[in-house]
C-alpha cells in the first residue's frame, strides 16, 4: 500500500511528541566530558583518529578549500578586516588558527605583521607553506602543522622577533622545573606564551557552531593572546532565526521521504515474491532512518530574501574576547515570538509557513569588554559579515528546520508563533548539534476568529 501525505502528517506528530527525550538526556549530561571535543582533552589515540577522520580530513583537500576560497562574501570580509586596518597589524604578532591554504596569514604579513604563526592541523599545511613562499612572505609567516592546543612558540623567535608578553617580568622570568612544581611550571609557561597580539580564524560552521572549532579558538586565546591588549578577528558573533516560506523545497523533502518509503514497500513485495524472504520486520527501523534524515534533520538551503516572513530573532551572541568553552556548547533555552501577516495578494495565492531558518553574523571590530576597551587596538574600519538570505549566497547558506506540515496563512489573516529554541551538542559526536524547538501557533482570520494550536515540540539534528 502506498503511503499518503495524510499518513505522513499523523506519523510526524508522533515523532515530535517523542523526539524530545534525546535532547533532554543530553542536557542531563552537559557537565560530562561527552560534550567536549575528543581530540585534545584525551590521550586516547583512537578518539583522536576518529575525530580526524570525521572532521579534519576533509580540510586537507584542495577541492574543499576552493569552496571556501571562492566564497566572495567570506573572502571580502576577511580581506577588508585585515587590509583596511593595517595600522592594527603593523609590527604585531599574529596567529592564524586553522590556517588552511594560508591566505589569511599572507594578508596579515602584507598588512605589516612582524611575525605570523599559521597553525594548521592537516596536511594542507604543506600547501600553505608553498603559498607563503610563492607570495614572498616566508620570512614573516611560519606554518606550524599541529593542533593549536599542542603547539608552542618557537624558542628561537623570542630573540629573533623580540617577542614580549604584556608583563615584561614574565617574559624574562625563569619558570620552575617541571618536576619541582608541575602546576606552577605549567602556569608560568602559559603566561610566558601570551605573546600574540591578534588571533585570526575562520572557525564558523553551519548555523555558526557546527564543527565546534570555536573551542580551539578559545583555547588558543587563553594560551597565546595578550589578555589586555590582544584582539580576535572576528571579534563578535550572533545567531539568528526567523520563520520562512520555502514551499518548493519543503514539499520536495516530504516527497522524497514518501518516495523512499514507497520504494521500500515495493522492495518488500519483490523480495517476498522473487526470493521467498519476508523483510518487513525491518520496516520500522528503515522508516526511522528515513525520518531522521528527511524529517528530523535540518537542511542546507540558500534562501532568497523574500522567503523570510518576519524580522529575525537573536538567539545567541558571543564576545570572542571573553566567551568560554561552556558558551561554545550551544544555545540555552531562548524565547522567540513572531507575528506573520498575509501579504494580502489575494485568495488565489496560497501562503504558508514552512519552518524556521537559522544563520549567523560576525563582526570584525574593537574589543567591547571593559579591559579591552581600555587597552585593545582600535579597529577604525570595522567589518560586518552575514550569512543571511539578504546578503546572497555564501558557502554556509542557512539551516532550514521544516515543520512536519506547512502552516497556512489565510488571506488577510495573521499567524503568531511563540516558543523557545535550545541547541546542544550531540552525545554521539561533539562536533554536531541538536536543536529543540517548542512553540504554539495562533491564527487570526480576517473574520476575527482565532485558533490556537497545542504546543509543538520538535528536535532536529544538524548533520
């Protein structure tokens, strides 16, 4: 029997009612090591190898790098932030975290930096060295292959580049031997490594936090950046969501789910008829896989500006100078409220709300924390970057969180959506996230009638 759309809607309601347990269980373990990045907080080589295979390895391919290098909005933002603020870089020490092809490090050198550390974990470091040399800045830029959590400032650079911390005494003080007082030795060496004036990094993932590279930037800041005067670029980040009308793709996603299940049912008939084996015992598990992929996952989209139905709501802001590893773990439960009106274009034009979309912005500006405002360098030409639909296509796009079924907007009517959003790391992979949305929907028709639906709860994976 073929699956119909009406069956899909009733099935999805069950999904939304039961899926919440996964994010609740994850929250109960939020203080455990399960939601921290495995590569550097453990000496388990198997975990490190798995993290490399699942995350880092793709960045070793030039094809993957090219996708980012041809993102005009991305490249222009970083180029302008560096080259239009050369006074900030002149005679400074810079660290590029996750340097990739090395292009940001090259720009930093061309902007006048006296020393640039381009830190790259993958074998892309070999290509970065070639790029640095080909552009004549290898006397300024040194490419260090390794995790930023594990690298050290080269000993020979202290004298060669006159490296200094903010406290002159700390730069010359002799640290205790490791076996004398381990804690004191580590603390002293960390203080002596804080010689970097600027950390630049392109760490942002889908919906800002996916990939969890922010952890490495925070650790690099705490290990190497001068705490009073040092700056990070980008300096601030913001996450936003808004309701969308994107009916073509929404319907396509549902159709693909339906077609997948119909193909499965056809296979069951053929397997029984041709091979005499009943495989229907696996239908429930197959259906779960299909729902997880199509209905319980966010989808990468490149939306047009006119698909946004209401002004976006900010769900999280980050000040890179002071944010913590805990801040990087996700988004605490945050309230939102959207009022969506019919365009009033006529009864023949059906309008609907298909879900929410999430994106981010980052800013390259002066520090705004109290200490940084007093001592930090001044970015006289700040730069703003957004991955929102109004900017045009970027390689980040947006993440769409589609409803199980669209919410219609009556002609000359209004829809009000009130709820909360929460985002936490997946228990299975700390570089991925789950998003929980809880909301009620109220509809007001032109005749004044109001209808408020029950609370809807959905959990989506960001794949």
